C-alpha cells in the first residue's frame, strides 16, 4: 500500500507564507501526476496545482503567481510554496498522486489525510 503524508500547515497572517510537503511511501516504482487540492468549509474540493512527472505545472487562477508546486522524484515528495496568503486560502490542503507500484505496474490514485491552513488577520 501507499501512504501520502502532508505537513507544513498552520496558522499564518495575511500576506504570509507557508510551505507544504507531501511524502509518498510504500512499494513505489514511480509517480505520475502529483497534485495539491484544497477544501474550504462548505465548499467542494478544488484542484490548486498539478505537477507532472516531467515537471510541467499548472495552477488554478486563484493561486497563479502566488503558489509554486515542485517535486523531488528521488524522495517521492511534492511541495507547495504558498506566498502572499489571503483569508480565502484558508482550507484543508490535500495531496493527491497517481502512483505506480512494483506489484501492479499501473497507476493507482491516492490521497493524503490533509493539513489545515488558516490565514487570519
């Protein structure tokens, strides 16, 4: 099995920065897309940023220019650098990844447990 474990969330003031990390562990052969999603209270979960195995990225319009997604394939880790944070960025942030195991040889989608980000004034 695969575990995705996020860290780095917390309470930050408006305009501040946080860096989220997500480490994938298990019998992993490779990882395709790695994503960050978020879900605010009363709202649907939304895709924030995506990075492919080759490093191509895309972002939601709401975070473009403020957030940066990156990954370290050797460590099976994806990061989300969040700058110029706004109250509307407050949400639980989830890591998502398409993982290929040595035992299956096809991608399976996994979610992390989430990490809370709260932006306050």
